[in-house]
């Protein structure tokens, strides 16, 4: 009777006994790998979120540099002409007879060069103390006149020379005293300058928007 060999069977049983252990090791290794991958991914996500919050919820964009607006102290009379350098026509836009003539006489004694003296040729009512009409080259001369007639309104009529028209209005009472004019011209005042400063308000139109001209009294009053 032949006795079967037990060698191979023992080896097979031995291999079957080791298989569960190997599987467990592989499972554990796989779990470790997955855990490591998940942890690394979470770190990356948290880092990206932190960067987003630090940048204000988006990509970092440098804010534009604002243009400066600097306030300096200036003397109003600096850069303005003297009265002897200013030629002005004197017009009366009121019904007070002789107002243009008396105003012209006073301004002449202050050194201004007087041109035409007459009623306002434009024929528009002027409610302010005066309306100083000028072109681009006469702006400084017109500005000087506003110190002699406080409350006067500047009106750019686009003339090409440096002459100005001083049009006496309803609120006019008298030319300011020379001492008051000198004090106003020499008193320092703050002035804002620079590209970042607000734009000045637009000046009033020289004519009514409808194009009509409001007439004043037709009686001679110059």
C-alpha cells in the first residue's frame, strides 16, 4: 500500500494560513496611503483659502495711487495786474441815471484806464453788484475788479483782447474803499492745487438758456 506524500499539502496549508495576514497588511498600508493623501489635500485647500482671505477674497490687485491735492497758502493779489494795466468799459445795467459815469470817475481815480461809458449794450438785467465780462487774456484784470466791487460776477464772453466790461448791477452801492481792497489783496488764504483736487463748479452761462435776452429799462441811465 502506497502512503501519500504529505509535503506539498503541508506547504499549501502553510500558504493558506499566511494569506490573511498579507491581506491585512496590504489593507493597512492602503489606509495609511489614503489617509496621508487626504491629509495633504486638506492642507493644500486650507492654505489656498487663507491666501484668498488675506487678499480680500480674490487675487491681490494693487490699488491705484490717488493723485495728490495740496492746500497751500497764497496771497490773492499775487499775479494780478495793477489798475494802471487794466482798461475797462463801464456800463450801466440799472435804471439809476448817471451810475456808469460816477463809477467810471471813481475807478479812474484808483488808477484804472476807462474806455466806453454807456448803458449796457447787451441789455440783460444784472441782479448782482456787477458783471465783469472778459476773455481768456483778461481774466486776471477781471479778477482784480472783483476786489473793487465785491459780489461782482465774472462772465467769460470769449473776447480776444485783455479789456474788460464792468457792468453795474442792481445790488451795486459803491466802489470799495482802497484800504479794504489792499487788505483783501494782501491777506493770505488757503488754496487747493494739484491734479487730485475737485473740479471747480461750472460758471453761469452768459445768456439765458432759451437764448432770450431780458431787457432792462430803455431810459437813458449811463
